[in-house]
């Protein structure tokens, strides 16, 4: 009687880690090969010598990764092999999620096309809306560090973060933002420009997982908005979901500029705001101040104020 193939030595818990990592990356591995984010459509999957059969992938997830493919999976995820082997780091732990997010961020290209594919008439109008004299004046008003409170309806959780408007460039402002979300730190890059009577804030996460657009009214066109004390902006828009890769989020956000405080340097002030956001990343409906803070976010309107 033929002994058959020898049983593979598999790493306990590593299959769950592969599943979790693919979920974080927004990749699928089921039988719908044509799905845009399927692992078999990623050229690096084959380069790393990983299985061409979805049945084999499912088996590795269910039973654990075999030693012979461990290096390939680690290379594809851009994480150390030891992270897949270490039973002290569970699949749903914060350290594992942070490692996958950090690897994804490092591997991603930071050059996201903005208007290159648009018609020339669009570009001419965009530049006409944002002459350098206007951009400089806008930067003089918006420059600084902001505390962010974001809500993704219908969820009623409030997510805290911060942002830094730090540079005026040709026809736009540049900003960055930070949000601790579900046990990991997400950092964003943003471009701010005027179109018509509104400011458009196009942003993406540095790992290129999320791309979104927020709008608010142009404060230079509204004396009352420009002179709010404390200065704040009410923003609304849409973005790729931070939780589920196959849908999108509606976003309501209140950005309130912080007082100078003890840190006079903007970079130091922003770092302090990031630390503050980490202390309380989420305000839950059961928290005693939730109703008041949620009302501030949802009641903030472009031409109004914060109640």
C-alpha cells in the first residue's frame, strides 16, 4: 500500500495570522478569482512562490502554514518570519496588526495621481481657482494643529485624531493627519484646494488603503467662519472604509484648531496632539460625555458654529 504524501509540518496559529493579515490588506482569497483584490491577481503572490490554488490557500489558513511556505508568506506580507511563528503574538493582537499596517505603509508608493488624467480645461480652472496669492492667504488662516473628532454614520462611535496644516505649495495646501483606529496608528496625507465656494480636502492613508474627499466652505469667503473662536471647520464627505474593504464610509468631522500651548514649534505641537489622541482614541455611546461630543460633531454646519 502506498504511504502517500508525507504530512506537512505546520505552524500552530499561523493560518489565523495569514487570514487576519489578508483582511487588513483588503485582499480576498476565495473562489472568485476575478475579484479586483484577489491574491492571485497580485503579481507578488506568484513571485513569492505561493499557492496557485485557492483550495491550498484555504487549507493553509485552516490548518496552519507549512514550514516550506512560511518564508514566502512572510515575504509577501513584508513581515518577519518570526512574527508568523511566535505563538505569544496572536492574530488579533495589537502588535500583529501594527506590524502588518507598518509593512503595508512601507511597501506602498506615496505618489498618488491627482489631476493628471483630467481634461486640460479642468486643470486650468483648478489653477485659476487657486492662485498663489489666494493659497498664501489661506495658509495664513489655516496653518496649525487641529484636534479631529470623526463619526462614520450610522455608527455613533466618535474617533479622535489630529491634523497638521503645514505647507503652501503651487495651487494647494498640504496637511497630514493621524488617527489611532482599532489598535493601530493610521497616518494620512492631504491636499487642500478651492473649487467654487468650497474647500476640497483630498486625502489618502500612507499605506494607500484609504482614499477620501472631505468638503467644507471656504473660510476666506465668509467673515464669520474665518473669525470663529476657537477656529474650527465642519467637514463632510466619503472615503474608503477603514473597516470593510468592500464598502465606503460617510464621514462627518469636526476640526478644531488647538491653542498654542507649551509647544511653540508646530511639529512638537502635532506630536503632542498625536499622543493625546492615543490616550482616548474612541468615545463610545456609553461614555458620559458621548452625547455632548456627538452633538458637537453632527450639529457643526459650514455657516454655523458648534453649539
